[in-house]
């Protein structure tokens, strides 16, 4: 790996005797200005190793690839911004709890991670307040939605809400829920507030997870853990992921798509973890094709 990038395995024992295995990548963009955070979206689903293989070499040599936001079929249902252009938005109107058992329309405000023009990272609750213009607005909270109590806002949030501001990162990936805010665990409250239970995020049980965190000094942490018995790993709850990232120095963090989608590809395109779609007893690696991904690359010398 290049300067500023470390990728390490981890294994931890829970108090109930269960074990979790995973990987943590730490990316220090200040230590190596040639490192680049890349949001990617495919026109149709493809495996993370294909995202890695097909990466545009003009954006540097790829070193790490992980799955990113949620999707349905070949359509992203999470925010994706690439080089300042909004490629997909998080749904502004959702049939809750689902299309088949429709009870009402909800307007979830979900979290996203973005890299700003100055290179810094920011995580916040984001909603598309102008769909034709694809304007992204960051809000100070999940705006009163609470899936646990079945309490929902009646109208989509407005951009003129106090504390709201237009959000224009250069690169961004949405998902949810937010795990840490100012160093505090907000995982469970955000899980219900971002209305992710009906969608199958299974935040209160141990599952394979993909998550990212930002440290006080601007480093990016990427965590992928295995679960569902792969290699004996039980997975993690959202709170356990939040605690792990906090122990590594994160002050802000969020969750991305998990389950069989959770995958990390490392040096020279090698799959590092054990994606769960193969089944617990299998030694085979089965990649789930996804729609969005994040790649960490290094630009050639002289291209800082």
C-alpha cells in the first residue's frame, strides 16, 4: 500500500462468547496528498472486483474498494455524488413499510459521507430538497421521523428549516444510519430516525457490515466485518460498529449497505474478507454485484 494507507485485519471476542472478524483501512490524506477518495456508480450492478479492475487509471492506481450505498435491482437508492455531479439521490417519498403492505408515505432524511472541495470529510443528515435541480440540503437531525414509534413528518423537509444548509461535496456516498456524531454513539436513534428498519438493515442484530468513520485529524476509517458464520464470524450490531470505530479514533461515522454486499478488495484486487452470500460452511468466495462503491486510489507523482 502507498504512504498514508494501512489495511489491517481484526478479530474480537464478545462477552457472550461470539467472535467477529473484519478489516480496517486507515487513510491519511494529509500524509499523502496524492491519495484520492472516489465515489463510483455503475449503470448496472457489478462485483467490487470489477469496480477495481475497471477503475479509470487517470484517477490513479486503485488500492482499496468497498461496497457503498443501498440499491434496488440496478438502481441506487442512496445518494451518490461524483466530481460534484449528483448521480443518484436518496428517495424523497417512500412507501412505508413497503410497496406490498403500504400504510403511508414517509420522507426519510438519511446520512451521507462527503469529501468537500478542501479535501476534508463531513457526515450529516441529507435530503434532496429540489428534485429537478438535485439540490442536497444538510439538516441538523432526522427531522422528527421515528420508525420505532411510527411517528413521521407529514411533509418533505424544506431547505429554509433553521440550521439547514445547502450541501455541495465533490464526492459523496449515502447510506445510513449515522453511527457517531461528535464522538457520541447515535446508532440506534439514527437507525429508527432514518427509517431503515423496514428496509432490512437489521441494525439491532449482528450482521456483516460496511462502515466509515472520520477522525478528529481528518483520517478516513473504513471498516468491513464478516458475519452470518463466515469464517466463524458473528458480525456486529450498529452499536458495536460505532464502538469499534470510536475506539480507533473516529468522532463521526456512518453505516453503509451490509449483509451479503459487505466486501473489501485490497492490494492488486484481492478480496480480503469473506462475503456472506456463499453460505457459512463454504470456502468459496461469492461476490454480490452492487451499484455503488468507493475506491481509494493514489495519483501518479506530480499530480497532487
